[in-house]
C-alpha cells in the first residue's frame, strides 16, 4: 500500500471545522450567559475587565491562543508527552494539598493574586492522555487481569489525590473512563455491575440496610432453588451476593464517615428524606424556580428576576444552566443540549476514523469526560443529581476549566488533522 505525505499550508487547513465551530459557539454562549448571571448596572460593558464577564473574555481569548498553539505543534508530539503530562499533573495535584488555602472545605486551588488555578481540571486531561498512551500498545487487551489492574491504577491515582483535596464531587468524573474501557473490549458485565451497585447504594440510603440485604438473600435463594444446575447456580449466587452485601453494609459507614456534612445534607435533600429550602436544598430549589419561570420562550436577555437579584448562588459557575433556562426558556435550553449532543456525536465520529489506537482512545476519553460533566452539571441544576460542584464545559466561568477543556478538545482536533497529513 502506497503512502504519500501532504503538507499543511495553514494550521487550520485539515482541522475538523464542525468541532471548531461548536467549540467557539459554546464559549461565546458561555460568555453571554456569564454576563447575564453577574450583570452589574455600574459596569454595563461586556468588555469590562474588572468584572467576571470581562475576565471570562480574557480566558476565552487566551483559550483560543492555546488552541492555536496546540494546532501548530506536531501531532505526533502528544503521544510521547503523555506520561510526562500525567506525572506533572499528579505532582501539582499533590502540591495543592500542602500549599493551597482551604476554600469551602477543599484545598484545590493555587492562588496567584485574584486568579485561581485548579490542578484537578488538568488532571482529567492528563489521565485521558495517559489512558490513551497505555492503550497505544496494540498488545493491550482488557481480557487480561493485568491490563485491568494497570488501567485501574492509572485512574485511581487522580481519584485518590482529589479525595485528599476534599473535592469528592470531582472524583466522580473519572468513572466516565469505564465507557472508554468498554469501547476497548471491557466486558459489559462491568457496566451492568456498576449500574446495579449504584441502584443498591440508593436503595440502602432510602431504606434500612437489613431490609435490602434480606431481599437480596431471598432472591439469591430462589434463584438457586429453581436453577437446573445446582452447583453453578450456588457459585453465581455467592459471587454476586457477597459483593452486594459488602456494598450494603459499607454505604452507611461511608456516608457518615467519608462524606462531609454538607454533602450528606445534599444527598438527603435529593432523596427526599429532608426538606431544607434554606440550607442544603436552597441552591437547587432556587435553580428550579429560575428554570421553571423561564417557561417555553424565556423571559429574555437580562430579564431573569432570579438571575438579576442573585437568588441562585454560584450562578456563573456551577449553576450557569439556570441562567440560560430562565432567560431563554425551554427553547434556549434545548438548543444548548442540541449543541452539546452535536459536539459529543462529532467527537465519537472523529474518534472512530482515527488510524492509531492512541488517537481513538483519546477521542473516546474526551467524549466521556465531556458527557459526564454535562450530565452531572445539568442533572444537579434540575434536581436529579446531588450538587457536587463541577463546571458546565465551555459555559461556566473560570479559567482553569475553560483552558483544560480547550486543551482536551484541541489535542483531539490536532490528532485528527495530523491523520489527514498521510494518505494511504
């Protein structure tokens, strides 16, 4: 098979235009949403650098510059740099534990004047690169326990570091890598087992642990009694029942001793065990009011009363979606979801056409991370998931999250354009 090389006249010649346009559209939507969320009558200019919307413009502009640099570098560079990026990000994650000031119970930000840098945002990028680097070895197969162990270790290291930072919510994003592993051959058993584990945890939090365990024992007993082959049935029942019982009797301990008080309260509010509209449930309650008041078409730009009078805390960061819901209603919210859906589908399409395993796995990692962020952020905003404080990609205010998502997506765009430089 003959291989010929192309040359790039410009760095934008072979890039995927839909991905770039979706990225730019989301960042600009975020800028406008932040302007509405923290609008100040005394600083009406959207370009005012003393306000968060002016600062976000700087973050966006610097993000575009970072993207340009990423596209200008040789696409082959990123695979080789992956282990070094991973180690550097983990070192920064550990360093912040010792040198950062505690904010809202977490030690997760380096402070440089008024600017704060959050290493945890870049740890997700580094983990995506390292997972792809590990899979770039074509001999790696998840049918072998060694491969599962190494992959698990790569993912568990940043999770452990984030737990030490007391930023429990951000650790959940790393479970998105199970979708990457599934694409690379992990048995669907693990997906099913994970879903069942989550169901058991929720049921244990809602009901007494002895009731749930008794029900599982009865189900396992009936399965064995009606099975055609007794010994295999007993073995399956034991293999499933023992981990399930372990989870059941670990839930309450973890709930009481690992989670912070505010996290326990948020989960209790979500499960309907308590109503605390002035405490742990305040943010979500006000967010639902804001989104619901937007109706079908929304109240219009800068017309949101919940937004204007600051009823929703963290509205430019974690709860930015309710600003869009109030001012642009169901239609605006749907358009935003369509843009995210288009972005994710395009990333998957781009990932599948890659000629190297590194690029494909990295692409799926990007899609998984972005999906989890969108799913969890919007889910907590509309009261379907507990409030865990993670940003909405490209929309929420903040330099760390915007830059990390920009680099995350930018590397994929560069890997794809590099693929087009070689014709086979």
